């Protein structure tokens, strides 16, 4: 943090957005380019009253997608769309050129299926009831209830643990954002 004093106010804002780390050479070039464009238009990035605007620019720079990446994604999407249109046109052409199908005789298909099915399926309901009665005893039901209770208890514990990590992360992010906002507003309160 002691090295921060040798940077301008705008550069410090860019470093804050990067998580209080010094930018690498490529990031320094981009940062200096953005600040240079602002200065050429008459905007003073180091003026304390302009800190909020510089902070928004720095945040969008740190979290945004570069122009080259956007153009690349658009080009790839256009190629994918063109390929999909070609595939649809080829499928439509093959359907137009294919011969018509002959009508299917539904009655002959139904007779063939009926011939393959057994004539009658016998089911002894008393035997089914006895098997169900044996398998569903009260002890089995109580055991299943206890297992389900344990399962749900472990699930709740896991979810509480999982949410605690997410909440701690969110609190840290909110604290960092509040600190950044406080730093930006220091110049306005003087």
C-alpha cells in the first residue's frame, strides 16, 4: 500500500478495481490509453470531483470484454448462423427431391401385433397382496422414516454450510465495494 502514493488519483482507482494490485504491462498500456483519451477530450481524470466517473470507467474496463473479443464472437456467431441456414436449406431440398412414401396398411400391422401378444395374462391378486404385506411391515416403514429423516437433516446441514460460504463471499464483496465508494466520495466531501 505504501507504493500507492506515487500513483495519480485515477491510477489508484484503476488499481482499486483490480483488487489493489499493480497492473501488468498490457493493463498499464490500456489504462494509460484510456486516461489519455479522457485528457485529450478535456476531462481531468485526477480531479477529485471526477472520481466517480473514472471509477465507473475503470470498473467497466476491468470487467468488460475487449472490442476485438466482441468482434470475434460476432463473427463466430455469423458463421454458425450461416452454417445452420445451409443445413436447413439442404434438408429442405432433400425432402423436396425424395419420392413420396407408400401408404401403410394399419389393419395388417394391428393383426401382426395382436398375433404376437399372449392371449390372456393371469394375475393372482391374493399372491400379490401377500408379497406386499410381507415387504411392507411396520418395522420397515419406521426404518425408512428414520433414514429419510437423517437424509434430510444431512441435506439441511450441507445447504447451511454451502450458504454460509456464499454469504461470507458476498459480505466480503459488499465490504470491498463500500470501501471503494468511500474512497471515491472522500474527494467530494472536502
